[in-house]
């Protein structure tokens, strides 16, 4: 089946379902509204009837009976005391009789009436039945029945049904004819598009990709021809693009990530240089033991950062292949010593803001499944960014435990950003507009941090406001375990 016939069939089917639903809704609404209005009319007329109460008879007054006959209503009143039946004149004339109820049925309905359908000589009636109760004693005296012929309503509904069916059928025929005409006209240019695609196949334009799993109709042939053109050089261009992208990411990530350990090393070297080049008389507040202790710590930091740089260089290829799904091994890591070490080394980062560290003792005995080096790298990225975008003020680090997760919170009082920028800050090479040209950077740090968080099955929460600062909370699943030997 050609595509133009399928389109026509789809349009016709949708139109048929729409017309069916619409016609059913119209017919149902008219049917319900008409009969509900008729029922309300019967109830209202029953309430207008006046009664004469005695032990012999219970009869409507003459005015009520005449008005009901004029309104084409049929009234029957049955008296239980003497078994007498009063019928309106139109019932006597036509010979119409309603079924009399039993006393048990009447007693079960002493509070309200009910409706029922009634047929007589092929004519249908809607009858409202209601008990008649004496006002003072609340005793049952009689049974009132008011009926009305529904022939006119049924004829009207039959005509409406015929109109809806015929109208829908005519609409379907006209719509199908016009749909087929328009489908043929719209599919005419397909042949020309196929010819153009064959010409592209002989050239070098590979910028278009089309996926198609439908039948081999006109469009299927066109897409098959186009995909055949792309298959000739897809492998070559894909390898070239992947190699170029990997090289670009490698250079950018290396230049960004190697800066953090170099900064720590430079800070410790500057500290040692200042201590050992100052004359002994000018460092009266520091004895030899303190100088030795600080020197040992600084040399240890330099050694650790040098080792970390070596590991980072070896792991840069893994980071460059992060998009391919490469992961790293996760082991139980105690958080308290890790965070304390990061907090201590953060003092040596280049900064102009004050550095505050909150209470970290709550991390005692708290472990996460992770990689120590990557967790440190992630924290340094957030801390370094906070210092970078906080020319004055303060940067703080604290922790919080909540429902089996640990939150590492890095807050600053820096320049902040707009809320609409938050969804993009973890993309590679993205930097908030207000920071462009003011602070240096490649825009890779947060994207690397986000990858590390994802690999640790964690999440990051961002709260920021322009001119007031930003807060990043890194949530990691907690593993409570005894200290490792």
C-alpha cells in the first residue's frame, strides 16, 4: 500500500472515530436532557394536585384535573380504603389504565415516588407513581399515578439519530475524497527528492542522518538511498571525529586538572622558602621544633601532590573516555580523614576570601563506596571554584548527615549566578556569562566533578543567587562500617 493511501486511511479512521464520539455525545445529551426535563415536569404537576381527604375517597380537585388533561397528562388515583379508582377524562376516553400497586409496595414508598415505563396499544408512556399520605396522621390513603406519552420524544430522537448517521457518512465520503486528492498532490515531489539524494550520494555532503524502519514505499526508498550514501564514508569520518574530540578533551582536562596539585605544591614551596630564608631573630614566635614539624608537613604535602599528579596524568585518558562509560574501582573510604586533609590543604590554595571549616567530627566512622583520589579531586574543584568567584568574603566547608546520605557543603559569598544558568553549569566548556572575561578558566571543572559524583552514585544540589553567592551540596550514599585495619 502506498503512503498516500495509508495517509488517507489514517485520516479517514481518525475522522470516523471523532464523528462517532461526537454523535454519541450529542445523542446521549439530548436523550438525557429531554427525559430529565419530562420527569421534572411530572413531579411538578404531581405536587400541584389538591386532595380531598376522607374515609371514602381521595380525589384531585377539578381545576387540577382539567389542567393536566389540557397538558396531555394522564392521571389515575387509587384509594386503598374502598378500592375506588379515579381516572382523568382522557384516560376514560382512550381506555388507558395503569396497574394498581399492592399495599406492601405502597407502604415501602411512603416517602418518595418513582418512575417507570408503560406500554399500551403500541404506545409508550412515562409514568410517575407516588403515595398519597394524610397530612396529620401520616397514614397511607391512596396511590397517585401521572403519565405522559413519549411518542413525540422518541420520534424526535429517531430523527436526530438518522441525521447524525447520514451527516457523518456524508462527511466521511467528502473527507476521504479530499484527503486522497491532497495526499497524491503532496507526494508528487518525492520523486524529485529521490533524484536529489542520488546526486548527494556521489558527493561529499554527509551532514544529514535519517533513521527509518517503515515499509519500503516512496519515502523508504528515498531514505534507503540516502543511508547508502552515508555508509561509504561513515566509518572514516567517525574515527576522525572521535580522535579529534578525544584529543581536545584530553588537552583541556589536563591543563585544568594539573593546576590544582601544582597550586598546592607551589604554596608549600613558598611557605618553606619564607621560613628558611627569614633570619632566626625575625621568627621569634617559632622554635626549631615547630619549624621542623611545619616543614615535614609541607614536604609531605608536596610528595602527596606529586604522586597525585602522576596518578592524574595516568587517569586523564580515563577522564577523556568518560562519555564512553569507563568507570573506576570503588572501595570503602573513611570520609573524616579525607575531608580533613582536603580542608587543611585548601589553606594553601590561591585565594582572597576567608576559609572556614565547620565541625567534621560527625564524619567519624562514616564510610562511602568511592575512590579517594577522585573524591579529593571533586572537592578541590568546588573549593577552588568558590575561591575563584569570591573576590572578598568567605568560603566555608561543612557536612550534614540525612537519611543514609552524607552532604558535603561548600558555600561562598561570591558573585553567584542566575537560577536559569544552573542547568548548564555542569556542561563542558560552559561558563556563566557574568564570569566571562573576569576570571580565568576553561569551564571543565564542574563537568568533571559531576562525572565523579555520578560514578559514586551521588547527586549535587545547587543554591545560588546573583550577587549573594552559591552553595553546592554533594550528596553521597553512606556505608557505616568499622574502621579498616
